[in-house]
């Protein structure tokens, strides 16, 4: 290796430390999910949504404080289609008097409003959503495994799916730790995290495959290190610009997408780490080599025939 290469940061030199960190976080997250569980929102537990129309656009913070003073505990207040229409979602059993009670409480605070409609979501629907959401995550991971295994090689498929599961479990563990509300927006964020992290992992994997075919000097350690160095600027720039947008959504997007943005922020940070360390680390553990990525020779080629080189378009995939 040249002097310039020796001076580069040795990513793989910290792979054992990264392994300890990842295993600790995943185990801790699983324990938290088993002990504390997730704080499911109304989408999963059932509850009542009340749609109201104001004569003038109300201050949502005042609506929330009024409901809190009236003794209501778990609820979400958000605009629904227009500034004058407010949707109140409560984790309470549906009854005929709940919607009129909400109207009466808010009207006493000086609000000029009327009831548009109310809807009750039963717990049976919530249980069905839990099962379907878990199934959706498993199907997404299975499809990724098949896709990457066909596009690259089976070892790359494993090294792509495990980091995705790693990212999702850690995000769920953090939500269980702080008991943040887990609703359909957070579920959507988890699926988005899988897509984002996969894209980042594919970029690194593509460069590793390309370098295994092009670099004639150095073993797996050196090739994977060099591949990470060649993609790290792109990874940091992509993650940085994504985080800027997500932070803006978190601070200015309102309560409706607050947890969605928060889950994505955590997922982007963890996903960036996993695409560098977890994925590459697994390739090292599984012993990926040039032989795994060589293009098979055509049948009937003579022994003295010149070795066929892969076409240029294959290296660019």
C-alpha cells in the first residue's frame, strides 16, 4: 500500500468495537420492547376521533390546554384539511356523549364551533393493524434479501438485510425506552428507514464489488476500507442534507408529523452508521473474497483461451 493509503482512517480497525456497540444496542432494544413495550397510539389501540369546524381558525395550543384542564389525558389535536377544521383524537372508548362533551368543553372556552362528525375505532381493528404492520416489515426485509442476493451475491444479501433489521429494532427500542407514541406515521417512518438505509448500503456494496474486481493488491480488509473511503463523502452529504429537512419537519411541521420526523431522524443516524460498519463488518465475518464475485467462464472455452473480462456495463451496475 502507498503512504497515502496508510494515512487513511482505518474503518475496519474499529469493527470489533462497532460489533460490541451494535450487539449491545440491539439486545437492549429487544429487552426494552419485551419489558416496557411500545406505547401504541389510537391507530392500534382504538379510540374516538371528533371533527370540529370553527368560525375562525383557532390556536391549537389553546385547544390542547383546554382539553387538558378538562381532564382529558391522551389525545391528539391537529388541523384537518383547513385552518378552521380541527380533528381531535382521543384514546377513549366511544360513546354517544363523548363528541358533544368535547364540543361543550371547547365552546365554554369562547370557541365558536360546531360538530362535523365523530368516528370510533375499535380495538379489534387496532389488533389487526399490529399484525399487518409487523407482516409488512417482514415482507419488506424478505424482498430486500431476495433482491440484493440476485443483484450481487448471497453474502451481500445477508449483509444488507441484517443492518436493516438492526436499524428498525434500535428505533423501536428507543420508542419503547421513552414511551413515545407509536402510530401509523411512525410505522410509515420505519418503512422509509428501510428504504433509505438500503439505498446507502447498496452504494457501499456496489463499490466493494467493483473494487474486488479492479484492485489487484490487498485483501478483503484493504478493499473494503478503500471502498468505504470512496463513498464516505457521498454518505455524509446525503445524510446531512436529509437530516436538515427532517429537523425542519420536527421543529416546524406540527404535532401531526412530529413522531414521524423523530423516527426518521433516529433512523438516518443509525442507518448511516450501519451502512458503514454493520454491513461491511458482516462481509468480513462471512469472508467475502474475489472468488465470490468473479464472472463465471463460458462453457467450452479452451484452456489456452484468454480470460474473458466482464463487460463495462456490468461494472457500472
